[in-house]
């Protein structure tokens, strides 16, 4: 497309915008035009855009509102360009006429001013013009629109950040308007916080929520706001309000504590004494969860506090209550309040989750986590349960959310420093919780992951192999039971666990047990399962075994099959399975077998033939996996090494045997051998596929191939291919012979390598699929089509 055409058409569009009398039916085209102007035509349209903004400012009273917002957004984009001017007249006109009070126009108005504030001269101008700041603050006070509030907040935050980071941000250089803005916001924050603390039953005002969002993002404002009364009020509000307000107040409180910590620990220590004085902070069973979460955040943010030990006891209090303990440093009031809160199931689980999440990995709390996990199982030790309130204990039994959380933390806490006795206890508890056939599959999966990580650590520990040997048969028996579960999710989880166990083949004990057990036949039976996910997992087992040479013979002997039989089964699945998941897995498994095993030549030919046919599959991911196979074939057949031969044929043959195509030009045998595998037919099919993912992947493979054989491929070389490929009688072959077909395909591929602009095609595939992005002129023409009298009912609002 010619840029001059676009600029000429853009002038027509701008003129159309100035005269339009009704909203554009598809107003999303305005945003698309802004995007295209920013991405592709930032220079060519600059003059036209400036002229349009000036003309739109003059006609602002008669301009359609959507065009006003477009003008403001365009002015913001223009303001970000180096050397461009700030369209002060536009903003002054909007301000004087009060148009910023309109929700749509006001949102674009403050967004545009935020972009102006990003420039040094724009920021200085805005700070001197106090009206813009006052308008933003006034908008935040009014219950209008969340979008308008967001834009106004963004402007205020931008101005405060610029003020804080500017070289002018010193007392002697700070302007009156800058000081006035901070003072005004600081006074409003104190007033609103005091009112919220005095009336805890009332919800927070939107203005206070907006002010807290600004406070969190402005370091300079935090310096002015932070003192004892403000922090006490923030604590009071954070404990007494709904979750979103509590989160805002809690975050603001932590920011204030950071400022206090930077100034010195005196104020921070004073606040922490008040924080831990549970008689004076209004702690109740209803807000103890918020208090506990805040205690965790403070403990993690300030680990060097003088009251760190007492705070740690507060953090671990839910664990202590569940395990029947009574921490001495925690006062009885907090202990009683927390116990009362834990009678409620939701609060009990929330407190335990908070505690578990707060424990850092390797934090020496593995014992407590294991005991809590044991309490979640129905067969818990009653001697432990006798120490608990029965109404608290029943809240955690079979609670999957808590069990998953604990298993994940236990998994990350397992390491070489953990004593063997603790590791074996972890195995006992984890297997007990996740072993039953009725257990949910996500819990089983997390449990097996935890078990396998423990096994790996045990196997490398002194005297740990004995424990692995004793536990592995139990684990294999569990997996065997899950494989015949009536729930397909459990069968699928069991097969995936067997695959993970197979991947541990380097652990000698694991390999011995896998060879002596009969778990492989049980898992392989799932290849005929009624569920496609289970079949896919069973098929993937082949890939795992192929990468474990120590287990391959055991796998085949237990199945009483040959490698050729297994491969034939995979080929049948690719051709006949009605679901895509098994076909994808079969292709990936064949790639693993081909790459990691020495497969007889006749079987290899069958694999190649099937992989060519797989490129006609209806599922694009099957074809993508197939292309991964062909990429591995190409990497195996074509190797690139430095040499003195021309770039396009740099030592392609490791054997050193090369065929001459022209004087001074060499092409290796390897390229012809590659063509005889079916590689070329598969790649040609991929480049012509209807799916862009497949086409992109095919051209990626061609790009890699081109880098190896170079760009210097001429017509003479390609014409001699038939002669050089096994026939010296003018290149004649029997009609449709395999040799002729492979040579023709190679010629086609070489044509693609020589003639196709592969880099351009890949950039198109990886770029936007939006038609307007490819053809911006079409967008302008579509906008101008609005000028015609088209019936309103022809347009359908897709929203």
C-alpha cells in the first residue's frame, strides 16, 4: 500500500469526522484507527493529525461525543511524540465548557492528560494549571463511573510520581500547586480515614478507596500521611470492612510501616505494641482472619522486629490450636477469640491456609504440616483427636482444599537436610491421605508427586535405599488398584504417575522394582480404555519407556510383545482412533521411539509413510506434533559443519560423499536421503495447510533447513537433481516411481527455499491476524462508508 494513498484517504476521514451528526455504528473502528496511526503511520500522519485536532477544537460544541473522545485520545498520542506540541487549547476548551463531567469524554480527557504528564514540559504545565488536578479530585469524589475514577486516579498518580522523581522535588523548588496538591490529598485521607474508623458499620466511601489506591502508588504522599493516628485508623478500617476494602487498607498500612521503618524503628515498635494489644484493637471472631493475615504480612515484611518472636507465635496460632497446644507468649484473649473463630468451618480453613502459605520452604515446620495433614484423614489417630474440640476437628476432615495446600507445601519442603525418620513419616501420611480409590484425582496426583519427590531424596540418602525398597511395592500396588477404578480421572492419574515413576529409572531401586513388578501390562491395557484422555496417557508411556533403555526389555517382556508390534499399534492408533488426544500422543511416542531406539529399516519406512499420511489429519495439533517428528528427522539427516564448500552446501554429508551439480557447487547425499524419507511431501503439505499454526511451523522447518544449505540454489542445480539421484539416462524413471516422486518433492522444496520469502511469511504468521492491520486503507474506506444512508437495522450490536 502506498503511504500517500493512506494520507490522502486519512484527510477525507478526518473531514468526515468533523461533519458527522450521529454516532458511528461500529465505534470500535475509532480505536483501531488510533492503533494503526500509532503503530504504522506515526510520522506520515503527524501533520494531518495536528490539523484535525485544531479544527475539532474550534467545532467542539457541534462535534459528536465519540469524535470528541477520539480527538482527546489522538492528542494524547501526539503529545508522546518527540518534538510535538501539547494541544493546550483543546484541554482548556474541554475544561472551560465543563465537558469533562461527561463520563465518556471525562475518561478520555484524564487519560489524555496522563499521557501529557509523561512529558517533562507537559508535567510542568499541568502542575501550574491547578484546575486539572482539582477536576480529577472532584471526579474521584463523585459516585459516577469506575472507568472515570480509574482515569482520574491515573492522572493524579502520574503527577505525584513525576513530582517525587523530578529534580524539582525539593522543598525549596516545589511550587505552590505541588505543595497544595499533596496537602489537599493528605488532609482528605486523614479526614476520610477518621470518619471510617468512627463509623465501622458503614461501608467505605468510593472517594476513600480512590485515595487509598493513590496513597499506595505515591511514595511522596506516604511520607506526608504516615504517622500514628493514620496507621491506627488504617488498622481499624482494615479489620472492620469487606475484603476489598480490607485489602486496600492493609496494603496502605504496610506501605506506611515501610516508611516508618526507613525513618527509624521507634514509630514502628510503638505501632506493633498497639497491634499486639488485643484488648484495644477490637478483635472479634469475625475479623480474626483479617488480623491473622495482616500479622503474617507484617512478620514477612519486617523479620527483624523486636516483637518478631511474639508475632511468629501469632502466625502459627491456628496450627497450635489444631494440635492442642497453647503458646505461652500469646495472650488468652487472642487464643480464645481464634478458637471461637475456628469453630466456623470457612474461617477455620482460611486460618490454616494462611498459616501454611506463610511457612517458607525448608522452614522446619514439616512436622506440624504432616500432623495437620493426618488430621484431615478419616482414619486419624484418635489419641490426637482427643486433644481437640470435636467441632473444630470435623472442619478439616476430607477438606480437599486444605489437603492440596498442605501437600504442595510438604512437596516443596522435602530436601536432603530432612531426617530419614521425617521422610518416612511423610511417606506414610501422604500415601494414607491419597491412596484410596475414591480419592479425588487432583488429590491423588498431588499426593503421588509428593511421594516421588520423597523417594528421590530417600534414594540418595545414606541407608535410604532400604526404605525405598520397602515402600515402592506398596506404591505400585496402589497404582495397580487405581488403574481399574470406575472413574476415568483416577485411571488417568494412575497412568501419569506410572510415567513419572518410569522417568525415575536412573534411581537403581526404582528400576529394579519396575522390572520385577507387572505394572507395565496393567498400564498398557489402558491403551484400549473408553476414555480418550486415559488412552493418550497410556500411549505416552511408550515415549517414557523409550527414553529409559534399562526398562525397555522389561516393558516388552512383560507385555509379551516385540518392538515392531508396539510400533504397529501406534501406527494403527494414528490411522483409526476417533479422538485427537490419542493420535497426538501416538505421534509423539513414535518420535521418541525413532530418536532413542535402533529401529529396523523396514519398520522405519512404515513410520515415515505413516507420518506423511498424518499430515492429512483433521486435528492441527496432530499435524504440529508430526512436524516436530520431521524436524527431528531433518536434524538427524542434515548436519551443518564448517567447510570450504559453498554456503548453501556447507559439509552436509558426515561421510564426505558429495554429488556435484555444477562447477564449484556441491550438494550432499544427505539432502537426497532426506527427501526419500517423505520429509519433503510432509513439509509441502504443511505449507499448504488451512491452519496458520501448521503453516508457520512448516516454514520454521524450512527456515532451519535453509540456514544449513544456504541461499545459493540455482536452476541448473535443481535441473540436475533427477540425473544425480540414481539415474544417468537423462533422469528418466518408471512412471510415478518412489525415486521420481521424492526427487520432484525435493525440487519443490528447493524452489520454496530459493523463491519464497520465508522471513516475510513467518512475520505475517506471528503478527496480527487483523485484516485492518494488514490493509489499513480498508479501515479508512469502511469508516467513510458510514457517510452513506444505511438503515440502522442493518447493524447488529455484537455485545
